[in-house]
C-alpha cells in the first residue's frame, strides 16, 4: 500500500468490455477482458488479477469514513495554531488559507501547544489539503510525542506531492500515521518541512488528524 494516498477531485474509471469469440469447429468460447471497471460503476464483479486487487483496494479505501480528532482550518488569522520556525514568512492566514512564503533553504513550520491531549493511537490518518508553488516536490513531517522525543530524523516521514504550476490545483494528501516511526504515546507537536527548495509559495487549506472511530472524534 502506498504510504501517501492522493485523492483528486475526479475519479478516472476504466471501461470493461468483453468480446466473445465463438469457433464453429472446436474449442470453448474465449473471454478476453480489456480494461476493468469498478463493480460499483458497472454492477458487475471486479475482474480477477492484479488490476482487480488494485480496484478493490481503492474502493474499500474510499468507503472509509473518517472523523476529526483535531483540525487546523486556519480560519483564525490571528492565531493559526502553527508558527514559522525556519526560513518562512506567513503571508496571510485569512479566509481559511495559510499562505507560506519560502525565504531560504529548509523552510518549515511547527504546531503551537495543542489545545488538548491527543493519543497517537486514536489518530489513523494525517490529512493535508495543499497547493505547492515552490521549486520542490517533496516534504517531510517530524513528530514529537511522549514516547518519541523530537524533532528527529528518526521520527519523521518523507512524502512527495505535485507542483501546482499554472493549473493552480489543490492536492489532497493522506498519510497513514502508523507508517510514521515512533507514532505512539501522547502527541506533543508536529513540524512540517513543506519544501526542500529555496523559493516559491506554499498554501495550506487545512491539516487534520483523522480517525475512523466516531467515538474517538473531537466532540467539541
């Protein structure tokens, strides 16, 4: 399974077609499957084999409903909950968008004190909706917990994303937290190294800690 699951605004469906060749002289009919289409679209069974496994996995992932354990939506421009900690200017934090401007190499931002105690075992997914307009296509998340003191390379997770470029599109990133080394104990802070480049801007719509267990969701 990929560590980072990317979700786009549209779903690309393949087309299933079956051609049946009947021989008058001998031999049974041979079914040739070209492209597999998800069962939910066609109402048919998903084709067996590698393509089917991929399709089924994607379908099951999309069926999972997640709930917020905590979310930074940056609606409060006076206190977005994250602070620049290296080579970063916050251009603005209004209208629910955090806008970061790179000032030099290794730019990153870090969470301020979390508003309540968050058990890492309750958080299954770290989700970010971002627009990358820097000169890099990779980032890194550093964690600090009661079990994993940081920020440390040992307790971090690297990921890739697209460059928005002229199309100006947003990208949704989902990181499986249990793939992050040291993701245990009580979460103390997160550090987002949003670019390994030295110029450009990076936009964040929100950052959310998610669970599939409604009972563990933020009830505030």
